[in-house]
C-alpha cells in the first residue's frame, strides 16, 4: 500500500498547492528516532550546542523572505505577522544559546563531606543531564515559533536533547523548509543532521510518542489531540514526561471602576486582542466579565463598534473554519445568549468576527446548560458575561478550568501605590485596593500568567516568562516559553563520594567550566 501523500493547501481557496512529502511509515519513524538517539553525543558539548542554536538563527534569518512566503501561502497569517514571528523565533534561539553558555540551568550543587554532622554527610555533587530524544508536536497557529524551529525544539537542543518533530498538516512545506535549514546549521557546526528529525502523518505522531527511545514529548494543540497523546505517553511500558499545551479560555475581569474610567479604551483593546491573528492565539480572551449598568453598556458599544470594523479573515484550514461556524451557532442558540455582532461565516473561505453576551448568573448557576460558553472556541469570538456584583464574579471564576492567562482590568484606585494605599501597606477589606487584591487572589489559582490592565495576546520571550497553567491549559507545571522551558528536558543526578578523576567536568572542585554553582549552601556566580 502506497504511503499517503502530504499536500500543502492554500487556506484562502481550500485548494491543494503541491505535494510536499508522504506520511512516514513505522520504519521511517523508527529510523528518525534512532538517528536522533545516535546524535546525543554530538550535543554533549555546551559550546557546540550554543553554536548550533546561533547558526540555526542565522540560517533562518538568511532565508527569511522564502520562509515568510511559504508560511503565508499555507496559513494566510500575512507577511507582517509572520515576519514578526520569525524574528521572535530567531531571538528565542539566540536567547537559549546565551543560556547554554552561562550554564546556570545545570543547577550545579556541591555539598562537601562533613563527618561532624548527625548523621554524617557524604560528599554530594548534583547537576542536571539531558533526558534523551524529545518528540515535538508542531502547532497549527504558529508555523515558526511553536513548530519545527520553535520553543520546544530550541529548549530541547539547549538541554542537549536531539528532537524529532511531527509536522503539522497545516504547514508541511514550511516545516520541510525550516527543517532543512536547521539540519544545514547542524552540519555546519559538526552535529549530525539526524539530531533534528521531521516526520509527517497522524499515525507517525502516535508511533513517535510510543517509540522506546523517545524520552519526553512537547505538544501544542487541542485538548482532544493532546489528551490522546498524553494518555499514550502514560500508557507506555516506561511512561515519559508529556508537556502539552491543550486549550485555554483566558478569562478577563473588568471592574466597574475600570469600565467607568475607560470603557471605550477597554472595548477597543478587547476587540484588538480577540481578533488578533483572526482569533487564533492560544491566549485569546474568550470570556470577559463586565459589569451591568451604564459603564458596562459603554464598553459593550465600544467593543461592537471595533469588532464591526474588523474585516473577515481566513482561518488556518477549512476544518477549523467549519468547527468555528458550528461552535458559534451552537453557543448563540443557548437561552439568554445574544449576539450584538454576529460571528460566523464571512464568505466561502472566511469568517467574520463577533461576540456573544450572556447574563453572568447563567454561567454561575452550575446547572450545565451554559457550560459550552466556558470552553474555548478557536477563532474570532468572545463571550461578554454581564455581572451584577463581586460575588457573581467569584461564582463564575469558581467554575472555570485551568488557563494559560487571566486578566484584570482595574480602576486607578484599585491598583495601590500612589493612587491607592502605599505599596506594602495592609490591604483594606473594603473597596478600592482591597477589591483589586481580592480579584488578584481569585484569578491566580486559575492561570499561569496574570495580566493587569493589559491584554494576554503576546507572550514575551523573557527569563521570567511563564507560558503554562493548570489543566487543561497544560499537562505539567512547566513553561514552554522563556529560559526555564529548558528544565522540561533535564533530570537531576547526584554523585556521592565519587573520586575526583571520575567526576564530570561540571562537578569538579576547581570548576574548570566556570559554571555558576552553589557550594555548601552558598551561591558562587
């Protein structure tokens, strides 16, 4: 039986552009994993890893026009958006190169022997080592930053782990192009090209997570697909870590004070955030709690004006378009739900942005009738839930699952500091800063990133970033963005009373690699 072809499809027309590859067979998945496994030794040197990451960034930058053209043809995300995503991707690669050279991620700790302690302490030396081959499952909505050259690949290589990427079917030609550039970069710094593998096909993805030489996996996608892979990873004879980003509603709470002060600004900002990338961001605000009354009405009108002015857009593929249209229709049919700007089909190949409104008490009652409004709907739509008081906000928040983000739009007097109580002062129990503190405490358990007086779309690549959250936002407590993303692909090992000549260079007494470390409890930078 011939292998199924892999086609590049134009989402603007739904027509096939070109055959890019064929779906990988079991033997081909096995060969890719074994080639990656054999390349582990070449990634052992941190200097080589840093060079690979920088060379990969240079190669991607050098082919920027070709990459953007290929990605736009397959995703319809637009040259400007994709050029920005490419810049973010290459910045991320270089940031991990800097992290590798610094070496603090190895978390070197040395405790010298102390026979005077009770019980006596042996000589202990601990650091982190790479897990092995990492399976990376590319995302549909970020063909670069969360796909073949994205954060999972960059952080795995930084950890010293080779990767095999399962390409997303929405951008196979882009995947092939950037994978070839990464392999070329590997060869140029002396790393086998097999350190970066690429396979296509649904069954190949299943084979990949089950392969005995795969040591961990990273996934960005849907709850259904991610959970299936997560279960497969756990069901292996030797289960492996599965770091999945699955789905997120990303709630927003707008206080009455914030709406009174800047309803029009909040409405316009919400429209920009929920329609960015045609609503296909994993951190799109999908549920907004706004007050009843005149201030909330102003916000709703501003949102309606801004969303109405948004042109129809193309989703990543027609399957997603159909799911969006059906999902919006089903939500709009629920009792008490209205559509001030009707979202849905904008044309044969496009969708129009819009939003739904519902009384917040319909979501807070727990009867299940409106639970669908508490699930992510991928595309340019959000739900505006109008509440009457703070208790109703709390009741709705209590029903939400885990999220990547939660956002608070607070009034000037609810933020503390110069405009409220002094920073560090006791929080009052009444209005003003007390309300801001209570809402912050209420949303913190729900999300991995809390945004105040901003919007969640846009995930900065920075050391302090956390892109993750309680299930179903993610399947682990780790981040997929920022320097600490490397920790997903490492495990600690301690050496006890090991002769100095046998110790890895990272743990030797004279610190030949000049690594940051903690010795007998004291940090040595």
